[in-house]
C-alpha cells in the first residue's frame, strides 16, 4: 500500500536519478483526479506513443484527443532521452487491465498472462509514454532507453520496490503491444542492475 509521491517529490526523485527534465505548463495540477481516484500506487507502466517529433508527441500526451482527454501519462520520454512532465495525478494511460497482473505486481512475482480487462490501471500506475512509432522498426536510441531505466528506478527507489514493479502496457491490457522494440524482461534487468 503506497501513497503517490507529491509532485515535487516526484520531480526530485527523477532529478536525483540523473534524468533531464522539461517541465510543461501546469503539469503539477494537470490530471484526471476529478473523474476517479489516484492511488494507492503499485507500479510503473511503460508505453510507446505511435508518434514522431518531440513537439507533437508532448502536445498529444499533455492534451490528449477528443475521445481520450489528457494527460495521457506523467512523463513523456522523447528520443533524445529528455523527460517532459505533462501531468501529475490520475492520467489516462493504463486503462482497464488484469486484476491477476495487478496482484502479481503488488507481490512482485512473475506476471501471469493478461487476459482480462477488469481493473482500473490509471489509479495504480505511474505512466511514461515513449516517443516511438511502435512498428518494431523505429529505433530506440540508447539515451531514451537509459531514461526509461532511470525514471523507473527513481520511482522504485522511492517506494522500495524492485524492478518487478515495472511493467509494459502490453503486460497489463489484452490487445496492447506497447512498448515494441525491446522486451520488458530486458528492461527490468537493466532497472534491477541500477537499483543494486
Ligand atoms: Zn500504452
């Protein structure tokens, strides 16, 4: 049972981990808290955006679109490895996922297959969207991979979690494929190494 960090603590944790931050507008107060709960938090979720270009990617993740209002995550990790903070609180990133997966994340056990969409993930996960087309061909620069590793480690370090608390959207919600281009097991190994 973990309460979400304050926005300022979140910013500090990321900076302490060596992340390059860009603060976007009123990110501390930009959230979906008026439509549902935020917390307790149990993990970190990684996504890809299916966009290219920093400006358009950050704008979309901050504002969302008519059928899915923003923010669509907390931090946007662009190709250059910078992390743009676009919102804080409940965000539209995780959608409905599998309660068995949530239980495994809480217990930090191996993940079962995600075959149900019965649980509100926006309540329970910090979310990071990564600029990538998601076609399996668009490259993931090392600076961007390192930023994913660092933001995940920063949140885990604060809450006393292991890398098993970091999952991909594809491990949460049936039908999702993100992030595509590396495996979450490989990324979790990197995060675990950083947390040593
Ligand atoms: Zn996603």
